């Protein structure tokens, strides 16, 4: 009996394959049942993972809350702010307490704090204060997103409650657990206190700089306001902007940054609908003036403020943390030297009288070049009132910058020596035409020692042009003064800088000359210890050899002449002590004002024991606030202070390194036998002289017309003849020749002068000898008069006259051409461009 045919599994599979299912399983549904099982298993695991995560989160949250409550309950009455840090001098004697609770905090109930004051702080520090429970998760997320976008920590996320927790219950130690502890305390505070109570505590505990805690105390200190209801909007915004960085946004110490921060606060208040645009604009324009309450008679205030700045930088602690954690800060302060300096700066007779309440200001830094320690610092005559530390503010240095940018770099090349010859001839370098204002304006070829002694401007510019601007900038950078691309021009040869330098920078740079080329980091902090005596910082930086010892020796040799008879810094001399240094004067630089008055005057100098810099000038310069005198008054202050300070120091002498060369070994013979004659065939004046012995000797020809006061270099030749064809009829010409050895930068004394007259008919009178010739003006032996000439105005401000290049003088052979956009005006011992940043 035939059985019915049953389709086999393979046949079904084949048919299934034919219908388009290619290789997906071994049959209908054979592979689907395991997939469903895996999905169910994954869902079960996911459920348990989520459950465990929720449980962990709840447990973690409870632990955080319990931890916060435990800390809160255990320390509810604890205030770390009462633990004042102490500053001691180099001998371990206490000189100041950085915080004294009595009188520096006055509690103000929330009912006495106006709503606009409360709103200003909330808008600035924590605009979601009334919405979160102590920790702003939304704010944290927003901050994290911004940090990721910026690839750095650009925005914080601490709430007002967290800040209060930190100020009340946490010490100044920073650990990886601190932020979490801060958050736990904040959550606990929100459980126990109302928002107004939290805000009240916050406004009475935050730090406002200058040892002032709480909004009421700060209002009294900065604005002489006892009743907070009397605070004006601009004052409120100023206070609200300070907690983020009390030192940076302090209106006394940094009035400009304070105004900038105030504008930010006002914008935040406006954006949140708390004030009108008109109110915002009016409040932003107000200018802060120090209050009477801030004019406290504190000793060593400028030095102590600098100590705090340095300590913050070295430890990464905030000023508040440094003041409130009971640290002992050992400093480099010499109280005797500091007292002497402050006393001299308090003597009004040492300063010019002003026409109004804006007085002539000054600053001074004294540094020990042998270890980099700061001995004393004066930030101004009324520093306790202003808080503007002029010792670290930039001003134009004038000729006091010449050793750093001109002479030091030239000596470092090994091609120049103090007796090397430099050119003091009126000439232009491209579009830049410097000039001297010495009594004998131009002297021709002179020794480098004479050029710096009499502070001759053209010689300094010529020298920098010879060695190249790049070498000058690189040398200055090694001394700690970094100049930008905008300063890559020849005006820097005379101290014409875009932003200027600080007295501290100048003292540091000169200290390397005084210390055999070794440069230390200037420092005021020796060590910092916590309440348990554990050291958290100690100065141990080593010096850097920034120049050859011979360079430092030669610079010292050059600068010694400045303080001697005939130099510009004779008033800095100290009886019985070796003093060297350099003066500096910068002119007014005010458009449309022609005056011989000055903007800045300097003296920077050193002895074998100490280095010091002195600056005088007005904080804000205008036509009514300029100095009548010159750098002599700064030199006098140097002498007055240092003569007393050095009484406690054993006399030393500058070391003489090996390899120092003597002048006698480097002198070239003067050119002799000079004769001049007129040649009708070539229509020229022919010069002939006797060769000078030596290798690679060239000869420089100088000429002046009868109507001219100064000689100009006509050419440099290798032979002993020269034909001058640049002649005019009816003119009398006088010539002299010098020998020059480029390998050693030596130039001989001038030859005898010879004079010849070319008549209209091109007939000539015989050359004369010494009796009929005009001689080079003699070098002045007395102290130069520090006179100045009217400034060249800034292009665009007023018409300026630029001298044309001298005939026969080739353009400078350098790729570093000076910028025509930064003109320089010449003074007695230095020049400055009409550019720069000055305090307003």
C-alpha cells in the first residue's frame, strides 16, 4: 500500500531558501527562541543594576547628609577666622598680624541689610540661591559643559551655601575630599536653616580684602558708610564683585580692575531685572576715592602686601586662607632698612611741590643681589591711603634702560669693551632720527665709557643698530624683562618701551651686573609654616648665570663713571662706599605741549652689598603734573636712603673675574700726516694720510662745513686716500680721519684737522694747519646739565617734524628696521616714545 509522501525538513529548508531566506536559522523559528531568552535575561540584569544604583545613591545621599550634619553639630560654634596668621622679619621678630578679629567684623542682622544689597550678592554669586537645596546640580552641569567646551576649568559652581560652609567649618588645607565635605555641610545647613538665615551668615562672614570681614565692616572701611541703607548702587556693586577675588578686585589696590568687575555685577543685576539700564550706566561711571577709614597708619604696608601676593602665588592659597589659618610667614624684611626708606619718602622736602592735591609720587626697591632677597620696598609716599604699589607698576625707564638693552648686550658679544669707540654723530637710522641734548651736542667718535657717562643718546642708538635689535631683546629677556614684537625698534635703545618696566624689574636686572652675571628670583618670603610647625613652603631657588662674568664686570666699570665727576648721577655718590648706577629721564610726551619738563625720573644703582632702584613721577601725567627737575632728585634719594642702610653692612668690593682685558692693550694709534688738496680734473677734494699699524684697519673720514656745528662721517675706506666729490662752491670744509678695527670695535683718536675752501671759480686756498682750523668741541668735564628739548609729537596727534638723514651717512645695515610709528623724544639722559600704559 502506498504511504503518503511526507515533506522532509531539508525540503522545507530548501523551499524556504528559494523564497529568499538565505542562511537565517535551521528551520522555521529554530533560532528565535534563544534570542527572546537573552533579551529577557538582559532586562532582568538591567533592572537589578538600576535598583542597586538607586539604593547606592540613596545610601550615599544619606551618608553625605549624615556626614554634613555630624560636622555641623560638632563645629557649629567654631570660627577659623579667629586664628590670625603672623608675619615675622628675617630675624624672626613679629612685625604684623594679618588678621585681628576685634574691629574687623561687625555683625549686621538680615533685617538691616537692604534688599538691593542682598539681590546684588545673590545675582553675582548664586542666582539660583532660592531654588536649590544647598548644591546647585543644574549649575554644576552648566559649569561642566562650559569647562568641556573650553577644555579647562573656566566656571565654578559653588553656591552661597557652599561658600558659607567653607568659611565657617573648613580649614585652609586643600584635599580631594574637601569639595565633597563642603557640599555635605551645605546640604545640612539647608536642612537646619532658612534661606534668609543662610544669606545673613554669608554676608557677615565673607572676606572683602584688607582684613575686612562682613558687608557692614567693608562698607565702613571702603566707603565710610555706617548705615547700609545709605550705600549707593555703584558702591553695592563694588562690594558684590569682591568675594570672588578680594585681592584682585579691591578698589584700593586695583581701582581699574575693581571698576571692570563692578560693570560685570551691574550687568548681571540688569539681566536679572533688578535695576534699569539707566541705573546700570550711571553706576558704572563712578570713580572710587579712598575713604578716611582706609587710611590706617600701618607699618611696612607695601612690603606686607607684596608678601601676601607672593605667598598666594607660591602656595596657591587665597589671601583669606593665608590670613585666617594661623600661619607663620618668615620674610626677608629688614625692618631697619624699611623704616629708613619710609622716613625719607615721608620727607616732603625731597619732592617737588605740586599745584594741587595730586602729589609727586615715588617708589623704591632694595634687593640683596647675593641671594635675591628683598630688603625693603616703598610703594609710594601715601601708600597706606592709595594701596597702589608703584614698586610693581610699569613706567618708562628712559636711559636707565641703556645698560640692559645697549651696552650689556654689546659687551656680551665679546667685540666691545668699555674703551671701544662708538659714534656720536648726528644721523638717521631709516626713519628714526635721534638727537642729543648735551651742552656739547655731538662729539664724533668717542669711547663707550664717555657715551654712557654723559648719557649720549645717538651713541646708544648707533650701538644697538650695530649689534642688532635681536641681541638687545634677547639679553633683556635673560634679565627678566620680556619685550614683545611691538618693541622691536630702535627707540628701545633709549628706554622707549610700549608698556615700560617696574622698579622691581629694574632692581632685579641690575642685580645681575652686581653679582657677576648671576640672576636670582627676587623674593620676600623665606618660608611658611602652619600652626603645627609643618613647613608648607620654603624658598630654595638657585641663581641663573645670565651673562659672562666679564660682561658684568665691564658694565660695572662703565656705570662707575656715571656717579663720578662729569657724569649724570653724581648725586647718588655715598662717602666711603663704592656706588655705580645709571640715571633715566623721560619727557612729557603730551600732544601739542612744548615743554622741557619730564614725566619719569630714575636712578638704578648698586654697591658691592646691595642693589636699589628709585622712581619719581606723577601717577597721572598731564600738562599740570610734570616734573621740573630731572634724574638728580632720584639719585639724591638713592644716596639718602642707602647711605644709612649700608651702615649695618660690612664693606665689600666687586670681584674681578679672570679674562678681563685692560684698555692699554686695545688702543689704536691716531692717524697722522693728513693732507687735503683740491683736484680740478676730478672736481674733488683729495685726502691723503699715513697708515696706522695693525690688522684689518679701515679709516673713517669726517667732514663739516663752516656753517655746521658738528662733524659727520662721510665714508669708511680700506686705503689711505679718499676723494670727496660732494662739494659746493664758496664753501669751507674741515676734515679729520680716524683708524678703525672692526674685530675689536676700536676707533682711534681723531687726526689733526685740515680745512680747505672751494671758491665760486673752483679755485682753492691752500690747506691750513692747526692754527687756522676749527677744532672739535672739547669734552665737558663738569656735571652735565640735564636739559631736554621739546618732544616730537605722536603721528596723528599733531604735526611732527622728522629730521632728514645726514648727507653721506648710509642707512643702517640691519633687517630689524625701526618702527616709524613710535617716535622718541630726547632728554638729558634718556628718551621715551609717546606710548605706554600709565595709571589713571
